[in-house]
């Protein structure tokens, strides 16, 4: 399940969130924080629950199944590396990535554990990031690596043909640590183990047989949702 990819300037997205969710709450009347303390009050998360007439799953509908638990990534020191078969390797800060054109679309994540979620994802096109590093003609595979040591790969052709997102937001909310902040791959039409979280490196390769964490443990290297995930 996915809908049309749309350009999403930040201000337009903010307006959409407010219209869809209404007021997100207000501080308690007895002061700025709990019991009148000087601590800032915590406001409810303004999560979008519906998009274009269809109900969305909640951020809380996911199961924690990462290989090393949720990762805490520092926004200021974070760098996204783009390397391998490229003419212009790069290291991009979080703000550098978000400076590109952003898009949003609803995509279903199907986990091999038997559960699914429909989420409104917002992010940048993985294709745009790759193009910014000038990939060499011999590159045919995109290897992605995460902060926790996880890795997976997808064909370069798949990235170009399906407008694949590297997401920083879900349901109008910045990715929380347990969901992959700063970036998660939205690998639509593929099983959930291809949806790598906490992405910190994009490598262009000419090795279509590269096998990531679960693929090297017997999972299908293609990860296509219409096929069995076991080889």
C-alpha cells in the first residue's frame, strides 16, 4: 500500500499536521511544569492519525526487534556517509540531508513476524542523495549500514524505479530513537528487515550478491514482499 509521492515543504507539512490533529494540548494551569515547577511541561505528541481519508497505524504499533536495542544518535555530531563507487564521496550532517527536497507518502511495512503498519512517511529521496555523490556507471547495488552494526542492500535500479525515501518523520512526528532516528529506509514492497533504521552510511557497490545481517542468516537477499523471506 502506498500513495502518490508528494513534495512537502516544511511549512506545508506543519499546517497539515495542525489541521489533521487539532490542538496538541496546553500546559497545566498551575504553572509551566508539573505541580507549578519551573520545568517545561511535556505536551502530547501530535501524531497524524488519518491521511486522505484512510486511517494510519500508530508509531506505538511497532514491535522492538532491532539487533542491539534502540540507538541514541546525537543530532549535532551525526554524519551520513556516501561512499563506494562514487566520484564525489560525502559526509552530510543531519541538517545537510534535510536541506534537500522532501516528500511524503503512505507506505505499508510488513514484518516477517506477521504484523503490518500503514504509516505516513516523510523524507528525502535516496536517489537524490546518491546522485549528489555522482555514482559511477559500474554501480548496481546500494549497501546501507546502521549505527548498531546492521546492514542490508537493495538494487540501485529499485531505488530509482520506486522513488524510495530515506525517512526522518512518521505520521508528522520526528522519528523517535526506537524507530530509527535520524533516518530509516522506507523499502516499500519489501519485507521489514530491509527497512534499515539508524542509517549512517550509503555505499554504492558492484556486488549484487552482498548479504546483510539477516540475509547472511538465510533470509532472501531480494526481500521482495510477494516472495517468501526464507531462501
